[in-house]
C-alpha cells in the first residue's frame, strides 16, 4: 500500500444531509467596548469578501456588484491590475459624481471609477504593528481625528507593503451600539474639490 493510500485511510467523510427548507444566512453580531482589543473588529482582506473593480468600470455597475457582495467599499485597479484607488458606496451615491459630471459637462452615466475614486496617493493608512496592540477606542479616536469612515491597514513583510485590512466606522458603531462621530464624511468640501480637479 502506498503512502498516499495509507494517508487516505486515516480520514473519513463527514455525514451529509438534505435540506428541507432554506437555511438563514449568518448575521454576525459582535459587541465591543472602547477598552477592548481592536484587532477582532478588523476586516482582514485575506479572508473577507473583497470587490476589486477596474478604473474604467461605471459607477452604477460597480455599486451593484458591491451591494450584491455585501460590501460598502471597493478597491480600484488600473490597466495592469495594480491597485490605484478605492471607492465607497457613499461616494458612488453621494455628491462627488454629481460635482465631477458638472465640472466636466458630462452625464453622470459617462463617468468611470477613475473619475470619482479616492486615489492611492490620498490614502491615509495605519501600520499593522500599531494596530496589533490598539484598543477599539484608539481606532475610534483615529477615525474622528482624520474624519474617516474607513481606516486602511497595511503590513510590511519581506520589504513589501501589502494591504492587510480595513476598520469600518459602521462596523465599529454596530459593535459599540452607538455612533462614533456626528459626521465622519471623508473630507471637507474644499478637500473634495481639490481631489476632483
């Protein structure tokens, strides 16, 4: 008997059954306090649903894909698949596309993600080393300080920086059971205008 056959005999299939009715989808509910470790509330992009759209994709098309995937943020890739930006559902449904369309005298439907995304050069990120020991209150303070709805977390390994995860204000609010800021919309109108130019 070969080693592979011996290995196969060590394992047994798990029993299966038929469904008589549709199962419900999980509704994760995690509660947290400000003093709790923040890491459990990080959405780890290695294991979570992730939408990556082309910078040439349309706004409504991308929003549809995001909603179907159950996410409110998508990453945007360039011509060669490289990461070039990000976009949120709030951005796609908000004033940025309207302002961009007006500024360039085009219809909203003619815009692509490249026109409304937050480019990579405008991201503010936290390093995984700092986040590893942070408390929920530290992340909330960071979101408030910088007016962010999302905090991207990167990690450096073997000389390369990679995206590791995301803290979402909405997820933190759900865990804490209260809003964490009255108005955490990305930036002021003046900053928004500068991005659109």
